[in-house]
C-alpha cells in the first residue's frame, strides 16, 4: 500500500495549479485519495498550505433536515469524512443557511460566510458566488461535476423555468440556529434541483480545454475556474434547460419540471 503524506499532497495540489492566495471550493472522496498517513486532517492541512498565505478553502456542509430548529453548531454534514472533519476543523466558519451551509477557512472567512445570510440555498451573492467573483477555483478530488455545488448557482443565474421546484424534503421553510446563536430562516425559493446531468457541463468544458486534470494522491482530480464553470453552465442552460432533467422515473423534482415544458404530459386524451 502506497503511503501518502502532506508533502505528496501539497506537491500534487500545486502541480494541478493551486498557488498562494487562491480561493478553492473542494468536492472530495477521501477513499479515492488512498491511505493518507495523517487521515483527513492531513488532507485539510495540505489544502490550506497549498493556497497559503492568503488563500481560502471552502467545502459544502449540506445536511438532511430531520428536526427543527436545526443547530448548525453541532449538526453534521452527510457529505463524507473529509467534509465532516473540515466542519470541526479549528478556524473553519460555517455559513448561516439552515440546510446548505458552507464551511470556509482563511482570511475574511466570517465575511464570506455572512454573505449567505440573505442569499438563497446556492444563490446570488452567497459564498459560491463570492468564489467566482474572486477568481476562485473548484477542485474535484475523486468526484465529478455531478457534485459541483456551484452549478446550482448557474440554475439561478440562468433563471431556468423549474428553479423553484423542490424535492419533497425541501418544500417548506426551514429554521436554524447559527453558530453565533442567531436565527435564520430559508424559504423554499431557488431550491437546488437534480444534478445527475451536470456532467454535460464537464464534458463541454473539457471540449473547450477549460479543465486541468491530474492526481491528488491516488484520486483523479479536476480543477476549473469557478467563473468559467458558471459561464459555460449558464450558456447551456439558457440554450436548453430541459437537457438537465434526469430520466429517473422516481425523481419527483425532474418529473414536475417536465410538466412545465409540456403541461399536458401524462393526461389522458378523449
């Protein structure tokens, strides 16, 4: 078994294109990286050091809402070992959104997090929008664009017709107590939809030569500019938003969205 340590991880991150002062949002599979000597903490430290000094590291800390009020000081994320370790990592600030909070580490983390207070789930002016506006990167480690949270912001910017169609669990407002003790409420507006077809954006960016590819440890990795992801995604969504609906028959969000395209779908003809 190949042992992976911080020296290797930082080397791989810099070879991919990260450097001092960069902002980067990370979507990861800890298992894909391989056996890391210091575990997820060492991966997080490597990410921070790769963009130091002055860099910002972000990870999604999304939750499944199962009780209210949601306590963001203790509520774990369902997005895997690395993100949950990041949530508890010293210095990480959790943004004040009940279900789609973002963990942020680095200079200005509190201000970046606070931008989420009056934004929607993954909406205008929120942390992912700040990432794009500050020439930030999106890094996929052992994952692909089907987990790329910023593409939900493209849904918002493109104003896709199905923007406010919710999954069953997200059809109501949610209340949370933030890490500073204040109360926030999220309305069911601009709710992130299905992401199974986001690979279409990855394929188009690959065709245009906009992806940097390499390895982080043993994991295939992709690095792309957040602003370029948004540009390509918005272009494709404005051209044909319906191509981003999945064909899974039990996906209620996509099946409801289809009815906006064809209101008579499923009706009997007499």
